[in-house]
């Protein structure tokens, strides 16, 4: 009851702030039939854009909605240039109505940009994860923030399973030996293990975390999870996972820790030097959630000392990662660019979901409830 009361108070406080900063005025225009200026920020695919007709999540193919938008009289501008005072995105901030971005090439929407965006009404994430937006500022300004919930959960869960196996079997050094013309079995086998019998813990067991646990069950692992909400007993039994309410009790037991929670002010830098010290020596970590949940330097030092035996993920801070980002050069890492949630199948889902929400926006209709991150001045529970 105390938690619910706190949330109601938080929501009321945010709503009060929202009404004092133009919230109501922005809502009044959300259902008008006038032409809208929509800006999409995606990564460039260059020659790859033509290699697959379903490669929709890039600048060139623009979610496949250009013709649909323009035939309805809307203006649709797409760019990958999103940073700095003279970037292409900055030119359109003052008069755009809708900004579409992805977690894979995020347009960072700061409080300063929100203040400049006098016509802005809707921030859409084509995918999952809206932490590239200052959500408190968006709520206070009366903006709606939404994402295509569920569009890439299967993609990310499958990718996490792959990364666990890559680390557990010490795959990357073996691959590097092959491309370098080497052959040294001992250099791989001395730290390669079976997954069976290992303890895997996920920090966060929402849609992705549950799917990962389900996929791990056939491997015969000891499955643990920590989350703000416990699963129903029937689902827990079906998955074969055990709930650990106290994270500090779960972490030392894990051979593999998987991060599956959103980035919030509470989770930012959560895995710092102190938290990492509680992990089992040689632990493997998979993080496809958000890089800023980890203390960057603490991870580097723990990898160099061997306290973390291997680290794999596809999220960086910032994105794209600069060439001198220290995670690029850690020992026993299996990092990639942010790719787990942008498979072709996921692109088809989040492109369709974005179009569906735009259709509803033009008609003044509500989105599916689970898609809202900010609505009526209130943040979704996972971001509180």
C-alpha cells in the first residue's frame, strides 16, 4: 500500500508540474487533422539498404512508411545526423510534431531540446527502451512518449542465450585463432565450460527475462531471477526458475549474470565497484539492457583483474561508441554494436507498430496501454 501511495503522489506531482508548463495546450493539438512534420532518426545502411527488402530500420528505407505519410499530406524527414548544435536533427527541432528514434541509433532528447521543440507532441521509439529521452522533462512538457512494446523481445532473448554460450565456451578466442591462421586448443579449452549445471541469474524478469529463462530451461541450469515483481507460482514452476527477493543474496551464487532491467535513475551505475565485488570470481556477465547500468571503469578493472571472467553485450554509453571506448579493448569481451533487437523480424514488427501508433495519433485515438512510457504527465512504473 505504501508503494502504491508513493506512486500516486509521484504521478500527482508530475501532473501538477505538467499543467504549469504547457501540458494541456499540447494535448489539445494531438488529434487535429492538420499536416504534421515527422522526423525519423535512424542509422545509415548505405549499400546494405538494397540487399534485403525488409531491411526497414535504416535511413534509406525509413521504416517503410514514407509513401504512406506523404500521400496523406505529412512531411517526413529522415536523417542519421543527430548530435551537435549544427546537426540535421537540430534544424528541425523547433517545428517538428513527431520524433521517431530507435535504441540502435538514438536521438538523445534532452530537456534543452524539449524546450526548443514548441510544436512537439509525440516521441516514438521504434523498438524498446526510451531512456534516450529525458522522461521527466517530457512529462512536464505534456509530451506523449511511447514505444513498440514487445516488438523485439524474442530477438533480444535469443541474442542473450547466444552470448551466454559464446562466453561459456570461450568461443571468441577460438574464432580469432582461425582467422589469424593459428591452432592452439589449450588456449581455448583452459577456460571453456558446459552450460549444464551452472547457475544463471537474471536481474530483471520482464518480457525479455522470462523468455530467456524459458529458453535456458532445456540446458539443465539452476535458474534464478530478481525483479520488483514475482511471477505467478504456475509460471515460475513452468519455467523452473526461483525468485530471489534480495539481489545481494542472488549475485554471489551466479556463474552467469544477465542484466534485463531498464535504465532509470535508480539503476544508473548500479553495477559499481562495490556491487561487482559481491559477484563470484570469474563470473560471466551479459548485458543487452543498457550500458549505463554498469559503472564503465569498474567493469574494465574487474575484467582486467579477472574478477569478471567475460563480458558480452551490445549496449554502449554513448551510442555509437567512440573508437577509444575502453570496453572495445577489455580482455575476454564479446561485444558487438547494438544489434540484438534489430533483426529483420524485429524490424518488421517495430515498423508495423510505429505505423499503427501514428495512425492512432492522427485520429486522436489511444495507443495500446502497454506502449506508453509517458502519458498524461505520468511515467510508466518501470521508469519510476
